[in-house]
C-alpha cells in the first residue's frame, strides 16, 4: 500500500479564523492511496465557483492531474470547498461521505453549492471498511461529519487525518474521544498521521484508550 501526497495549492487563513496574530498561508493537501484492491483519493483540492471566497482566502490552485480512469473511490474528510474541488472530475466514481455531512452541505451556507451536483455521493454512517486494511473512521471536531482514513500496513498505521486538527502540532489537544478508537486500531503499533493543511506530520505510538 503506497501513499502519495498531492500539493494542490494554498490559501491564506485570516488571523481571526484561527485565533492568531497574523494571517497564515496553509497548503491544500490531498492523498493518493494505491492498494491491492484499487486506488483512491483522499480529498481533491480547492473548488472554484465563488469569487468572494477566492478573494477572501487569496487562493492559489495547482491542478489535480490524477487521471479519472485510475481512481476507484474518493473519500472526502468533509465537504468544505477546499476539500472537494476536484470531485466532479470523477463522474460515476463513488465519493464516500458521512450521511449527516452530506445533508448539512445540501442544506446550504456550508460550502460552494455548485460543487455538490454531478458527484456519485455514497453515504455511510460511522465506520466503514473500504477494503482489507482501509477503514474510514469518524473524527468529529472541525465539523460534526468529519472523517479520517486509517491504513493498516501490518506493522504500523497511517492516518490521513484531514482537518481533524488544523496543524500537526495540535494533534491530541484538545483530547477527542475518537483518539481512543485510533489507539485501539493501532494496538500498540506506531502511527503516522498526515494532515490536509500542514506539511508536517506526527509519528509515534498512541496512548491506549481509557
């Protein structure tokens, strides 16, 4: 199982949106996962369709060059515009999303609405095993419907954490109950955690649940 990080551009987050002193530039990262059962994309970059959003975040985009014929499934950590921008390039390819998250997005005032049609949304509830060793785990916090992807390599885990935490340095603070679930899945094995808006990563052994 191989994981390739895709740098799909950057945006500038205003200081008031994260409680800092200055605006900060953040990457928009997606991940291509190749495994024995197929290939999947975790997130697809920043969507277009809102000049106001582009101006507010000073968006810089890089193209998603993965050919649609190579992708068997998409997993979006959540449905904000900066994670689903390339979904429509893959018509008919299942895009797995928590049922409540899709309902929230479709209700409006949540994402760029024009990014939602034309996608083969596949609704799930809670954990979901895509293939042996590849599991979606709900990781609410940033939004209620947030989900992460857990990859079991046998001797270790990789967690594609999306925006479960904004930055690698924030991992585990505050504590969130789903960290115990990840620790149970790891069962003492080392864990490598990759993020949607930070090139840095976290590595180590998660403390046991409870």
